[in-house]
């Protein structure tokens, strides 16, 4: 059995900044990682008041010897690494030897532990950083770590704790990540005396179904590939599932490196690129992926919370992940290809999609003479985009202007109009909102609730007012005035997803256009909605007054002009 020892100063200097105990979930993460490193086969988590009152982790791992207990509470004392060379190839979840000391400095901590070959257990207590001596105790083989009254001795930090439900939401997400990483281990989660999750040791598919929903498992492709020391395996959601929004947790995106949950821009980019040609617009795939690499080829000591990593060969790993997922999502994996018939006018740069029952020669002739006609300026006879004639299949508006026929994609056009109005409102300080007579209610997990509560100011700036209406529900009581008739529940769910993934400040700055595009999409008139001639004309007039109205928020054209000459060529008039 490895013994705990104080690290030499040289090694301490190479270790990243000290662990910051931000909230109960960060305590839980450290205790769970210690249990995994101890070789536990079964782990039980007990929380009270969202973890603010109590975080307790019981495991059946190897335990600690009596002489190691005082060192377990000392800073930079660990059994997991001993030299600088060890640090360069870390294979354990924990390695800095500072988490328990950091926790003990801001909480009441007790450790009860018993190695399997000893007659009885030993216990030690610490309060606010002051530790006692080891005393005999009763316990089966394994370890119990009890953390109570977080920040009891630092009231200034304790007042920044959120509500019990919010803190539990963060703890539940930490539990989910650890449990997904190790389906071979049994886990139990209790909160305020109630069992929230009981997971036996199972296959990855069974664990994914238990934590992410049966829909996720049924709408996923298995991933398995290996190249030298690199291995990628797990589950990748089908493009249809992401596009149709059928998954209960359509935003479920979990990526692990050597069993550790990470957020890595390079890996995320590789995944997005693999799906890029399969998903339209801002749709996001769901995935549960595990990347295994040589521990010496990845640096896990670049972030205090160990949630970021740095790869020695990032380019090679990017290509490996990208091509593996592309092969997985190819028709050979059961995915039928989607074929788009598009003809591009190289002179105008406009793409046109046609399926016409006409002689091939006439069609080719039409496309070879076709030019990028621009709507004429408004005249006494008609405005630039003309007057509406009819609606085609609830999708396109047909309008007549002085040049000929204008085809308008009504949803794409309305998207651009709404987005520009939202952009102007946000630039003015905040989006004008309207109280809803009947609140829009959406199903929400604990993490959604936590995100809404923690970012209420940002949501209000976007015109959304939310409140908790039930254990798994959020109520939207006010929405942007421009969106009041749109899909408020879907919009709120997408906004919360963006905030959770990127942070409120990033969403309101660098990713503002993407967010506004999402909001506009939920507000725009949907396909197959019948519009009166008056409504169609009103839309055309708004297009004429809107900047960048020639394309939608996703870059697609909103209208196309066919002149009388174009139509004459199409029907071979005068030939």
C-alpha cells in the first residue's frame, strides 16, 4: 500500500494554483475523485440542504492507515505522485494533495477509514483547518468523508451560496459526470433523506439510459475506434435526433479524457466539424464520448479544477476524433444520406433549388441565360418587393413587382426582421418585454433551474422573466415583446443552454448574434401557417425597411427575383 508523504518544494512549485472550494459541488467532486482513486466498487453520496449543510461520501475502497490520517489533512501531501516525472504522466483523478486541506480550512471535516487488513477503523476530525488526532472507530473496510457546515467560519463567502435547489443542481451534475465516467461502479445519491439515484454497476449503454434518458440511447450510434495509443469510444447522437429535438436532454454533451470530464475547445471543434454537414443552423448534437490517450501525451495540470487539458499533439488528436465521428455518422453506420439538388449561378453567387417537370434542354437553357436580377426601386406602380399575389404551400410568398415575380421565404425573411429589431433593442440597453397572461411552463432539470436562478439579471436583459413553478418546472412570466407569440418555452430552453455552456457575459458579448438568431428563429412565422394578403404585404414592407433583409440569420437568401425575361426564357417564348 502506498504511503502518504510531504512533497518536495521543487514538485510543489510545479503544481498549479491551489484548489478553490467554490461551492458544495466542488467539494463533492474532490471527494468522489478520491473514492475512485481508492479503488471503490460502490460509492454512496449523501447531501443535506443542497450540500451546504452536509456532503458525505462513503466508499468501499482501500482505506487509509492510521499514520496517514494526519497527513491526509496536510497541504501537498499525497500518495499519488512523488516526483516531477510522476506529474508529467498522471493517471489518477487527484494528484495535488491539497483538496482535503482546502476543504478542512472552511468546513467541519471528519474522516473515518479502515484498510481491509486492519482490526478496526480510525477516525480524525478537523474544524476550520485545525486537525485533531486519530482515534479508534467502527466501520467496515473503506472510507467515509463527512463535510459539514461549509463556510461556517467565513460568513462573507457563505452569503454567496445560492438556494438549496440551485446548489443541489450543481452537485447533481457533478454526480452525473462521475457516474457516466465509471459505469463499472455502483453509485447512490441521497438528498435530504430521499434517494435520488441508485445505479448498479452496468454497461455504458445502461448507464447512459439511466442518466441521460432511454431516448438518448435509442437515438445514438456506438463509437469505437483505436489508432496506436489513441482510443475513442462512447455514443454519438444521430443527426435526426438533434435536428428534430426528440431527446429529453438534447444539449447532453459529455466529453471525457482518460476518465476525466473536460471542456476542451479543440475537441469540441472536432465534434462540431464532424456534424457540420449533417445539422442545419444552430442545432446541436448530443454525445457521450471517451478519449483515451497516453497520460504522458496530455497535461491535466493546467487548471485549478482540472477541467481543462493540454495535448502534446493536438492536431493529430483533432483529426483522429473528427474522422472517427465522420465514419460513425456515415451511411455505413445506418444513416441514409440526404441529397440536395442545387444549381449555382456562378455569375450571381445565388443558389437555386429546383425540381421542375420540364424538358432538360429548356431548363439548361434557362439556367445558362439567368442573371441576378435586383428588385427595381419603388415606383408609383409598386414598391421594391411588390405586392403579394398568393402563398405557396404555406412556405413561400409570391409577389409581383415591376420587374416580374418575387419569391420570398416567409420564415427566413421574418427571422431577419425580428433579429434586427432585437439587436436594436439590446443595443438600447435591454429588450422590451411583455408580461404573459398565461405563463409558459417548461420541463427543467435541476441544472436548468440553477442556471435560471444564477443568471436572472442576464435573462431579464434579454426580456425573459422566469421563476420556479415546481420540482422540475420553470415558468416564464414575461418574454420579449417581439416574441410573445412565438415558442417561448423552446426559446428559454435554448437560452439557458447557451448560458450554461458559455456563461452569461460571453452570450451577451461574443456570442450575441448567435443568441439573437436563436431568439428570432423561435419568434418567426412558421412554415405551413396561412397568411392573409394583408399580412403578406405587411411582411414585404418590413423587409424593405430592414437592414440585411436579403439573407436570413443563417446566411440563406430570403427572396429571389425572376424577371419577365427570365420567365419568357423558361417557357421558351419567342424561340
